[in-house]
């Protein structure tokens, strides 16, 4: 975790007095000064050694030891006091310290402060703002107040420590550095991580492995992370019992497939054929569905499913029959407790148990299921609604045929293909459990499992996005009709907004929900305590779309949610407060920041207390935001190419987790590419100079150049003209970047 805003220094309230006033020249901005003798003062109370802690619009600044000396340039503020106040020790100290505060405020902050307050009128011309005269005038207006502890506590809450536990990083490689790597070798054996990294990144493999493990971002083609082999609950040996259970699971797979094909055959040739035949011969005046309408119950994809699954059944049955004798002989010769671990080389060319042949058969056939099963599942989503419509006329011939068939039996038969797909993965999981860790069939079985998983989650991306937006417009009042985010909806979070000074009990402004898309952050307000929660929104979106909802965009039950604001994700910056219970969002005042905005005038800070599923889990929200930034920053065409990867490291030496997007340097950049991350790491072939424009694009820019064997020259630049140069080994690049780069965020 990186502290981006440190907590204020502890104040010795017992020795401090509190003075305050408002600045008439800066729209009555409040100013507080905690004033007292210096902590190291050993003289009398009239000593010129003081301490002063000033809190105003630019922030809190502490001066634990100041010497109010007539020889100091700061004494000009004392000379500007009224004559009767120049002899007062406290007035001199207030003027002296306030003038120092003004001088220490950066010029850009002074300009932003003044511009914000004088946007509608001209500033006063009697004297310069932030001058010695200005400080003297304010010091003469100061009055003492007694609730020192209360004000100190409020300031401490307002300026609480801010940190981030996750940071996104852009890492670029020279063009042509990333090679396409197959998921599995032809024989199906796992590729070790070292070999994978070498084949993927070549000479940069050692460096990129330091950026953590391979991670995953969904795309329209790949919705879920590929399954990876694991040693959990699996042994190194291949016992007799494991082989017996393995064959039994494979046989059960084939038996259930034969039963499934038989049911689909009965559905197509007995039930569907009869309904289709009667629909073709229906009279024009009949209320029974037409052939076209009936396709909603018995689509052409159903016939294709029967054809494909019949061929698939014959193939896996053939595998079992061909390997039956060798498998039985191997089981008879196996030991219950083998002393030697399983050696994949022994079965590389002779598949004794039949597991490899079985796995290859699944990998060959499952991709063929994608189109027909995908089409059928889309059609089947409306089956129950269609049946209700078709059965409204209980006297129609269609209703009578449904009664003869049995409505429950018909619906059970129609859902069989939808239920069959996830059952394949259950059987695959049971088979994998019986295989030893290094068995070559595991990788192929996992690939087959992923194919089924993708088919189950298949949906047209544009249609799915449109369905999500339509559903949100139905749930949330005042949602702009023309506002349709193109990015994926990632998560939703229940929050309570807090007003300064952010007391959890006394500062609550209202409850709401934050929706996180990969391109936008959307703020919603809850209008009552019974309003829908974030979990309820996500559950509602996941519900299958029905014709009734399609006819009526808004649900019948009001959800008491109101659309408040939308922010482009790159313009919203989140930090963690209060040990993970609260987040702060720094964002523009308006939806669209002004062109050439310096980033100071039009920003506001908002604090949210997390409730519901994210309660005390601010780091989890920051992680989701970081991943969403990467997803929104790189177009899907680039993320689906071989020249893109993401890697993730959790809690490295500096207790910060990195989510790194790895791509190749391209000129011009890929179409649709967003702004760079705040931290950019550029791997270069040779040393080069950094342009000023590059420095201004990011907060931290690190150039990494290979020097000697496994040694790299790393040059870290920041927007604030800080530069460091070091030589480290590959494993030292990330700790160095975390230590020196993250501190400059």
C-alpha cells in the first residue's frame, strides 16, 4: 500500500491556542492558526521562538520552530500591523507565520485559489494577494476560540491519510518482442512458466516475470480466464483405484451421452416433427402458431444438435471400445499404492488408459457445438413466454397436442440441451480429479472445459450491452436516454456520501450506488431505505430478458433509484481512507473537464463510506477500478491480439499490488487507444533521451535498458523533474520502481 497523502502531524493541543478569521479578499475563505511557544523553547513566555500550524484552503502547513526576528524578510508582515498591535507578541507571531505560509504555497495553487474565487469578479487592487500587507491584515482580524480539540479532530479527519493498494502500469516492449504462444503443445503437456515466458517474451522474459503472474481481462471472444492445472487434491502417482474410477467416469460420460442423444432424437422425430407437420397444414383461420412462430420452440438448431451429438457419441464410444482391453490389463497390473510417481514419458506414445484419446476427442468435437448450442440457448430464453402465448386459446389444436404430450414433459425435453452443456464440465472435473498432476491429458481436458464455458456464456456483445443499458434505464429514474456507455459493466457498490469533515455518524449526506463501467463511473442516489441495492441491480441485469420486459422498459415496482452524475473513468481518481472503510474520489466538478484545464481549479474531493458487499473493502474497489482502467484504455482488438498481456503482482516488497498491461510500442498508436497510465515503463533496446512531452503525459516514466547479463539500467523520471538512475538485476527492477516511482504519485 502506497501512502499518496500522509496524515497531518500530531498537535500538542495542551500548549496551543487557536485563532481564526475569514479572508474578505478571498470570498471569506476560513483560516485557522494553532499558535503557541516552540516545543524547544526554554525561555520565558515572551520568547520570539514560536510554533504555528496553519490550515486554509491550500491545506495544512506546520511550522514547529519559527524565530520571529526583525532581521527576517518575513518581519515585513509585522511592520504592516497597526502600531498598537506591533507590540503584541501573539499578533507578531500570527502575522509572521501567516506570511511564511503565503510564501510557501506554490504559485499554481495560489493562482487556482484566486481564479476559483474571482471567476465572476475582479480581485481587489489595493494590494497584492498573499503579500506581507495581506498577511498583516488577516493577523489583525484574528480572534481566539476555545474548542481547540474539536477543530483539531475535524482537521485530522478531513486530512486523513490517503493510500492506494493497487496501481495500474503500462509497460511497452520494442515492436516484434512478443511472440504468439500456443496454449498447449501438440502432445497436450503443460508448458512450464519459465519456458512459456521465454517463448513469449524472448530476451525480456526474466524482466517481465518480475511483474507477477499472468492475469486476465475479459473480451467478447473470451469471457472467462482459461482454466489452469492445479495440484490441489491430486497426487503424483497413478494408483489402481484412480484408474478404475477414471474408466468408470469415462463410461458414465458415454452412457449419459447415449441417453441424452436418445432424448433429443425423441424430441426431434416424435414431438417436434408432429408439431411442425400440423403447423404446415394449419388453416388460415386457425389460432395455432404458424411454422415460423413454432421455430421459437423447435428451432433448426435443434436438428443440428441431434446430428452433431450423434457423431460425438459415436466417437467417444469408439475411444472407449478401442482402449478397453489395454485399460483393463493396465488396471490389473497396477498397484494400490505405487511407490514410483507417474512418468508422463511412459504414456506419451501409448495411451493405455484412453484418457488422452478421450481428451482429444472432446477438444475436436466441442468447438463444433458453439453455433448450434449458442443459437438454441438464445431461442430457449423465450420458450416459457412463447408457450404462455400459444396456450392462451385452450381450444386450439396446438393446446390439445400440448395436453397430449404433457406440458411439463415438453418443457423438460426442451431444456435438455441447455442443461447438457454444464454437465459436460462436471464430468470433465471428475475425470481430472483422478489423473496425476503431470498427466498430459489434463491440459486438453481443461481446454475442452473452457470451450464449454465459453459456449455457456456466449452472447452477442452489442446485444448484451444494449440489454444491460435498457435494463438500467428501466431500473433508474432520470437515466439520460442518449447516454449509453460502450464499456463493460464491471461491478456496483453501495455507498454513503460523507460531508467534510467526514464524521461517519454526523456527516452522512445520503445513500447511493456507484456503477463501475470500463469507461465510466456512474453515481446513483437511493431515495428511500427500501431502494434497490448494488447486489440487486447486478442480479436484475443477470436475469434473462423476457418479452414482457421488452414491451415495458420500466419494471412495475419502483426501485427508488435516481441517476445523479456520470464521470469518464480516466477523470475519476480513488484513494483509500480510514483503514479501508472509506474511499475518496477526486473528480471534475462538471461531467466534461474544460480544455487545457490545469487540473487544479475544477476538481473536487468527495468521500464515500462503503456498505454492502464492499464494506471495509476499499482495496477491492481500487483493484476493480485499476483493472477497469486497463480494459478501457486498450481497444478490444488490441487486447485480443498476441501482442498484449496483463500480469499481476500482489503485495510486493513495498506492499503495493501492480496490474501491468504489456504491449508493443506502436507508431502511430492503435486506433481507440486511451491515455496512458500514470506510470509507464518502457523497455528499450538502447539508451535514449526522454522528451519533455513524454514526462508531461505521465506521473512516472521509467526507461529500462539491458546493460550486461541480467543487469538493467533503469532511469526514472517524474513530472516534477525528479530523476534517478540505477543498475539492478531483473528481480530488482520492480522493487526499485515501487520504492522510487510510487512515492512520486
